[in-house]
C-alpha cells in the first residue's frame, strides 16, 4: 500500500470513529443517560442535560 493511500485510509478510519463517537454521545443525551469524559486530567461525569447538542460544526471536527 502506498503512502498516500495509507494516509487516505487513516483519514477515513478517523472520520468513521469520530462519527461513531458523536452518535453514541447524542444517543446518551436523547436517552437521558450520563457520560464520563476526561477534562484537564480529571474524569468528569456529565448528566444528559449537560451534554451539548450535536451541531453541524461538531460533526465536522
């Protein structure tokens, strides 16, 4: 596999993982379930009300 192709594959995998994470977070928010995240070296638990809604911008990042 050539280097440009490998890079393209990595980008596709990264995009897929990001999309799956965004969907899982959104599902937790909609179902009223909390999530735990790492922020500034601390584990923080967010209630469903504290989880930001999914936006078009957050889907891109």
